[in-house]
């Protein structure tokens, strides 16, 4: 069969590449064309457009680059028509992908449209479910609570498992040699470690890392480790450390985020998939997402996201939008906007250190979250469902 895939950012590229590998394993005649990235290119097929050329976020950036986005959309439609795929596979990226889905269903109705990794329309822009109902033949979800959310709105989706489980289950199953990690990075093995995961984008790191550092450096007898983003160099982080007069012990380590988290006693994490990964590796965490604008921007954000109780995936998975057994309080503390103060971050790090009751409670809830997420095999199950559509 012929498969056309569209992704809009790095994590989508990774997830799509693993799906492609499973499709190839089940379909010896599989042919691929895609708007994607380097991970997908490594699996073969034809890269038509790199996602970096169209990966613009935020109203201002989208408006500024609108002509490029519209040209990319037009090129994508022309290329799909020429390729005439059996299946169109969309990965998140709703603003672009739902427009393509609508066009395909009107112009090429014989093409099956599959969505792998649902847009987070349960958080905002719920109206997009109308387009999904009309133009998407099959939704493959990676968050367990989405099945019930969609069902309540008259649309059935398939929970195929979470790719984080595929990535981390083998790692979590292996014993971790903390002493070897400490020796490698010249850390006293008897010293506790505070891990800082301030995100991967320049703006969010500038907004969050200084506060994380100030909160962590006021806790004595700890080694602080910053997990560096692969797209940014040491100079970027060193400048932030210098500018805010941070003093040792601060280490910057790239490419070892999972080992950093496993070695740490506690972590401060910017909201995103990293919160789920940190929980899966059973490191107590506080979620910090600072942004400019004070209470005004915070209140606007609260209004936009008024339909959800939490923003971190850990709390969302455990709450599951459940009306019968909702969380009475968040499992991980969410310090958002103006609430992400140095004092608040410091307080939470202290609360989760040692053998505290709060730490034990969080680890117990982590075990529950891991059970809810289920077993590895998300790309395997997704590939089988997609191929099954054509039988």
C-alpha cells in the first residue's frame, strides 16, 4: 500500500518513524511519502518537506509566516493528489492536518484518513471534533482518557498505548547503576541530586530555568544537574547561569536525561511530555511553567483552558476526566505563570525530599499511572489497525 504521512514537529517525526517501521514489517510493498523529519527519512520513502520549514507556533509566528504555510499546504495537496495514497496518516499538528483531511475527503474520497496522536482538543478548540467526525476515518489515541472523552461526544477512538511506554519500559526494567553515573560525572555518590528539566524551547528555558536554579541552589548538600536540550549548546545555558549569578554545584549534561532523572532524588520539570517521562521513571517532581504577563496572562490562560482541571500529563492521566473517581487533589503540584515563584518551587522540592509522606504518596500514584498507560506496543497496534482498514 501507499502511505502519506504529515507531522509538524520533532516528537511527531519520532513517533511517525516508529509507526513506519511497523507498517513495513507488515506490508512488504509499503511505499511512503511525507512531510516529516530526519527520523522518518531514516526509515525510507520520500521526504517532500521537512517539518522545520513549517513548524511555527503562536499567533504572531503563524501570521508572520502565513505565506510560507499556505504555500506548504498547497504543495502538500498537490503532492497527495499526484501520489494517490491508500492511506493518509496525520500526526497531531491540527491546524495544518485538519485542513488537509477535509481536502482529501472532498477531492480523494477513496483515501482512508487516519489520525495517529489526537490533537488536544479536550483542552481547547473542542469545536474541531466536528471536522474530525466528518473527515477522519480512524483516530488512534495515545492518552487513555481520550477514549471516554470522544465517546461522550459521539465518536469512537482507539487507544493504542503511549509511545512513552515503548521508549521507557525497557529502560525502567533495567537496574540503574547510580554510582557509575556519579563517577562518570564526578559527583559524590553520597550527595543527593536535584534534576532540572526546563524544556527544549529558548523562550521557555529563559522563563523557567533561572527560577529553578534559584530555588534549587538554596537547598544545601545537593548536586544540581540541568538536562540540556540537544538543539541548544552549552554556551546558551552557561550564559543564563552567569547572568543570574548562580554558583556551583551546577552541572550541565546533554543526551542523558533519563539517567539524570533516575539518579535524582527530586526534579523540577517544565510541563510537557517530560512530566510523564519523569513520573514513569519514578522521580518525584514539581511542574513549573513560568511565563511573562503576570496575573493577566495567567487569567487568560485559565479561561482558554477552562475545560481541563490540570495541564500536566501525570495529573490528566490519573484524573482521566472521571466523574466517578476524579482526583481530589493533583498528584504533582502545578506551578503555573505567576505562581511559579522561587519560593514555591523551593517549598515543593523540600516537600518531596527524603522519605516524606508527600514523596511516598506521589510514588504510589506513579505506580497507578503506569498501570493505566498499559503495556508497550503503541506503534505495533496502530500499524495493525491502519492495515486492517484496507482489508
